[in-house]
C-alpha cells in the first residue's frame, strides 16, 4: 500500500463532522462532573470543551458524536496518531507478559534501548530512563550536568518551557507557572532567545541569532556580568510553548562552540521538538551539532504511554549505581509500543513526510499572513507550526484574545489546536505526523476561514 493511502486509512474518514456545536449535551454533563470533582488547575478542557470517546489516527470523536481533526496530538505525544494498529498490537502483546520491572532488564527493554541508539548520533552512547514525564528527564539531565561539572549554575532562555517540577520549573521562563510558588532551585539565569519577530536586541532582524549567541558569550566571559560559570546551558532547539520559535542553524552552532570552548555542558531538550516533529528525528540535527545531553519524552511511549529518557556522552557516565533512583524507570508496555513506533517511523519515512507536508502547510499560511491584518507571522518547521496573532501588524501588539478566539472557533468547526507564546497570542499546531494531506489541508482551510471571519468581524 502506498504511503498516501496508508496514512489516510489511519484516521476516521469524513472528518471533521460537527453534529452539535461543542460542547454538546453529553460532553457538558461530563465536564460539569469534572469541574465538581477535579482540581481547579485542570486546563485543556477550558480551551477545548469536550469529553472524548475515541481516537483514530489524526481524528478524535467526542461523546456527542462530533469528529475533530486533531491538530494538537495531546501536546505532541501522539506522533503516530491515536490507536495506531501496529503500535497497539505491540502494546497488547507486552501487557500479558510483564509490565513493571524497575530497571531490571528484559528483551523488551533492550529492544527499546537498541532502537533508541539506532536513531541517536553515535556520540550520545548512553541512555538513562528516569521517571515517566518530560519534567523527570529534565531533572535527570540537570542532575547529571551538575554532578559531572561539580557546578550548580544553569543558563536557560527566555521563552523556555522545560517542565513543572523543581529544577525543570526553575529553568522554565513563564512567570505564570512560577508566581506564588516561592524560591525555586537556585542558580538559574535567563538570557534572550533569538526571537526574530519580537527582536529583543534592537538589531536588524536578520542578525538576531548572531546577537543572541554573542550575548551568551559576553555573559560567560565578562566577570562583571553576574553570571558565574554554569554547569550547563539548556535550550529547546526549537522552542515549543514559547511560541514555536525557530532559530537559525548558525545560532545552535555558535552555542555549541561557545559551550565546548568553556567546558560547559549543552543540554538540548527534545521533548516536544524531537522524534520526527520538525522533519528530523531530533531538532538539533538541523544545525549539525551534537549536544552533550538530550531529553526525550512525549512520543517516546509510542501511543501515549508515559516514559522519558536522557541520552548523553560516554564521558558523562560517571554516576555510581543508585546515585539517582526511582520506582518508575521505564514501563514495559511503553517500551514495546515505543520501539515499534520508532521503527515504524523510520521505515515509513515519517520525518521526511513531516517536512514535505509542513512545507505545503506553510506555503498556505504565508499567503494568509500576507493578506491578513491580524496574523502577524506564520512560522513552522516540519509539523510544528504557529500563527502569531496581533491587534495590528505595524505595532505587532500581541492579541491573546484573538489567539483564544482562533482556538475556540476552530474547535467549534472541528479542528483542535492550542495556544502558547510569550503573550499567549500564538495559535499552535502539532498534528500527528501521520495526518493525511487531505485532512491537514481541511484543517488549514478551516483555520484560514476562522482568521478571515475574525478579521471581518463575522465571528467574535
Ligand atoms: C520542551 C519541553 N520540555 C519539557 C516538557 C515537560 O514534559 P512533561 O509535561 O511530560 O513533564 C515539555 C512539555 O510540554 C516540553 O514541551
């Protein structure tokens, strides 16, 4: 079967199909129950009010029978879509054998390790499975960097999102997540990321990457900068929650040179941008560099099972046994599903497909940007795509309200997306990488229609 047909058959045909404007009556009942029983911190159903019944490929059906094109993939987790048949089969086979083994090896675990090794650069020869979430992987990466350098400072970037736990929250920039929580892990300092659209340096926009790298060099070399030599610099090679901010390869190359020359470790957080999302297996590969430590999670569990890992250079493999322990250090079902998914991704050239489809989507959105007064910038790499909404294109005044309206109207018309960015004004798309071209273009049509209606005042 050719790739086109194969990818088409993975999803529910005829999507989107809206029978009742979401949330429909059955969804409302369940949402009400959730509101009464769960924490006030519940977040996603506020932007996408619905209760879910089933998922297939790049489509999700709610309990009212509405079928949506999923352009969010559960925050980038479902890279191969929902209920992928081969991945499900691997998970089903494992679940009857053994499911939890701490870090005692098994064939399944070693298959996962070998599969992961086969997609990593040879320099990143060691893998470590810590706790199940992305935040756990970031904690491990920082711990490893501190232990190896015996230093404790970390430099992170404005716009960074690395997680919600102690050190991972400390290196996350959004004060919305940190205010009122009190002092976090000390020693973290932030510097500007090369965000061309909102150039933090006042230099010509095409020089923003150079200025950002020069600034890193300056704070490290100036003894009066207030920055002591850190253990590591941590960054997302493509920032996700910060608004899909895509630096040039040159920026990462410079950061690599600067950190290597000073014995500072470079941690690349690949939790969102990794595993095919940007058109390469890992997003640092666009620049040809090799970091010292990387973090991986989200799509790693194949079909939404939570696992995370770090991969790192041999010379950093210094922790004595049990230096860093934990109960959930790799789940057998997640390993079985994850190994199957990674192999499927390679065999079916999924990253290459993400590049091709992403370019077609961006060609459309760039045209929308030219015509629109409220779409400040459309940017994307592979199937990591963003629409930055503004009140006015000359002042670039961010509009969180417009981004929220895009999410709401898209949802009502059958497309699920999320919102992010420095000012919460960026509509973000992270569709499953196996979304068919037909479905993806339907989602683009709907989003273009939404932007047009918002602009003409037809929808509010
Ligand atoms: C780049 C990045 N790092 C870390 C995390 C944290 O992962 P988790 O939510 O699984 O803890 C995320 C989550 O969105 C992320 O996008």
